[in-house]
C-alpha cells in the first residue's frame, strides 16, 4: 500500500508539472504601446514574438472600418489597456459596463527590413473581426451592434499578413452581449511567419499530447477500478484525469472551440465552468479514498454539495449570468 501511495503521489506530481508547463509560454520584454502607438524599430522580428500590449485607441459604440479613418475628425473616446476587459473603462464620467461594442485601433512602427509577419489572435469577449492596413483578415463569431445579431465565439487563429509597409494600422472590432466581461482580454501576438507558425504548432501539439495522455491515464485507472472495485482511489483519479483533459482542450488554444461550430459556444463555456467545479471535488474524493481518517467527511460532503449546486446553476442559466459568479467557482478551487 505504501508503494501504491508513493506511485500515486508521483503521478499527481507529474500531472501538476504538466499542467503548469502548459502555461509556460514564450514571453518577451517590449515597450508598451502609448496612446495608440507601438514603436518596434529597435526589435528583431525575425526570431521574436511580440505581444501588442499597451494603450490602444478605443472607439466605444462605434464599429469603424479602415475607410472611416480617412476623416481627420475621428477621435478616440478613450485609450484602453490591452489585454484587459473594458468593463471599468470610464468615458464621459461613466463606466461603460459589461455589454456593448467597440473598435480598437493600434499603429505599429516596424523595424527596417522586417520579415513577412503573422498575427496570432486568441479569444476576445466575446467575438472579433480585424483589419491590418485596410485589408480584412477575418475574425471569430459575428460582431454586431445588436444583441440579437451578435454571435459569440472563442476560436483562436493565426493570420499571415499581406503587407510590406513600414507601419501597421490594426483595427479590431469587438462586441459582447453574452459574457460578464467584454473586450480584448488576451494578448495579440506578432512575429515572423516561421516563428509564429512554429509557436502555434508547438502549442497545439503540446496541448493535444497532454490531453491525450490524460485521457489514456484516466481510462487506465478506470479500467483498474473495474477489475478491483474495492479500491475507490483508482476511479476518482481516473475521472479526475479525464476532467483535466477536457478542461485542457477548453482553455489555452481552445482546441474544442476550433473543432465545433460557433453555435456550440454556450455549451462549451458551460463545460469550462463545470470542470472548474468538478475537478477539485474529484481530487478531494481521491484523497479521501487514500486517507479516510485524515480528511474530514463533513468538509468533503460540503465541497461536493457546493460544486454540485454551482454546476446545476451553470447548466440552467446563460453565460451572461453565471459568468458573473466566477469568484464562487474559484472559491471551490481555493478551499479544496
């Protein structure tokens, strides 16, 4: 039994290391954008990945396109930090709140002889479409100034830019009527074709490999339980592995969002929140099965009940409601 516990501890430690490593993405120190301008003339874009962070121009409740900026009278309503949510941005003395639509704009000054570039877009709250130097490249979901026309989507993508200009004008339209948080909440990354494609392929392969390994590990332990049902630790550990595998494919590069149509967004976000609740509960049951006398039964029952209540709540209400209760879901993780 001691050997078994030591073996399980090793598996848990390995699992934690894998989960931490998935977040260890390549980072670079760069100058932040100031008042809508990012100067990269001192950077080497041939091998670097640049996060386009800093102050972007924000045009609130205006879905502007490149030709609209030919007018010199257009002025931003504010400057907004990217990546961040727009909820607490103040315009005309008032917070703009959760829901609405806007155009983000950034001017990027490139170094001389910069290589062909690619832009990596992650999810925004809760959709986007964008242009670079007047050319439309695509988006995720459907951006609209009407709540009944807006479609939420968390698809991530890599776009190869078709320009050799010394500067980039990036326009990003975003609308949000589906989530408690709106805006460009993930960094937009810029780099050479080769660097960006290798970076994205590595992340997709790594996350796919991690999810696949967890699925195999989970099914293996569930199989052990079917052969020896007296040992409940194997079923809880197996289910925990499967739960983490699903969550891995729902976050990061959001593999499942890329495989399924935009209409599945609500179901996938529900599943993302539910896995946040179920995971700690399954892990607690696993520990309880190993150390029944060391872990309080009442505490275990209370945490399972809390996770169950939150999961049922998520199932029956829309994302615009349950996404406002993120702290309650995080409390499950912290207390466990």
